[in-house]
């Protein structure tokens, strides 16, 4: 073999090696692209799952918040009613009747002064009056 033949053979081998190397790199690049796409797909699916879970948790939290707000509104209404009952004019009337009874007012005076019914005045006299209620004659 001549040196020219050897040069041609070397050039041909270099070209074939270059082509083989280029083909191998192309295949490796395509394979890497496929693997990256699959990994990106898995990552995207994982992120989508995480996002769905977070959305479900937010929705559940919003429902609990709505229930809590409704319960709070009910408690506020009950508190307002309770405070309104404590501050009614009737309460002041009963307090006045109790004070008068403790200072010796009669049942009739409680009825006339405070506008109580006979039963209310009698009850206040029994509970708060100066004189102890008369004991029943027979408890049998």
C-alpha cells in the first residue's frame, strides 16, 4: 500500500468515525431529549397533583371558615339577646321591687309602685321581704 492509499484510508476511517460519532451523538441527544421530556412530564404531573391537593385544602378551609362565621354570628345574636334581656326596663322594675321589699314595702305597695302583678309582688315578698312568710298550718 502506498502512502496515498494509507492517507485515503485514514481519511476514510476518520470520516467514517466522524459520521459514527455524529450518529451516536444524535442518538444520545434524541434519547436525552426523550428522557428529559419524560422527566418534565413526571414533574409536571407531580406539580399538578400538588396543586390539586392545595386547592382542595383551601376549599376545605373556606368551608370551615364559613361554618365558623355562621356559628360566630349565632353566638353574637345570643349574646345580644342576653344583654338585651338584662337591660330591659322589667329588670330594673324587679330590682326596684326587691329593694322596696327589703325595706319593708307591702305587696300592695309593690303592685302600685312597680306595676307588678299580684303573683309577682307576692313572690318578691316571699323571697326578699323583711318578714318571713307565714308557715303553712299543715304540711301533710
